[in-house]
C-alpha cells in the first residue's frame, strides 16, 4: 500500500497527452494523477508476470513498429534470428505507410520467450509489444495466462 505521495515531473508529446486525457475522461478518472498511478500499477503487474514465466510455453508477441525508424527493421530481424529456435511462424502486415504490424508465434522455454519479448519492447520505434503465453504440458490441460 502506498503511504507517501511523491511529486514528479514528466514531459510528454502533446498528442500522447491528448490521447491519455481522452481515456481518462472515458474511464471516469477523477484526475490525471489517479490514471497515471493506475497505469503504473498495471505496468508493474505485467512486468512481474513476465518475470515469472517458466517452463514450456506457447504464445504470441504482437508488435507494432515504425519501419521508417532508421535501422529498426534490421535490429528486429537480428533479434528474431537469435531466437529463431522459439519462432514457429510470423505474420507481417503493412497497415499504413509507416507502421508494420507483426504477430510472432512462439514455442519453447518461458524464460527465453520473455527475453525475446523484452528485447523487442526495449527498441526505439516499437510502438506496441505485447506478449501472451500459455503454459504447455503434455500431461495437463493448458492454463491460459494473459
């Protein structure tokens, strides 16, 4: 439980802040601060979940990235080649002139799947990277983890 409030300053592009404000209004938040706290809690929870993916998993990474970002396509390709033993298939779609939408289907050790997802998330020009996995056992029914 949070006990002490700390003030911070954050610089954001006006378009990003505008979109955030629209969401705040639609969801009925009382303030930007509450919406930011909620967003940070969600971010922390997701990253803690990613840190606990262990054992054999199947899943997907959904990526939206700006292919006009210098060198980004090459770096993404290099990363995927490094983890090619996990990649079962991929779909690449061009929704507009600057964005690429990619879905990568994976199977393998959860820790390595997480490493791949984190390597992609950290790249400048990646607008969205979302990992979804399910544990895969030969003896049990899979349990879905989102």
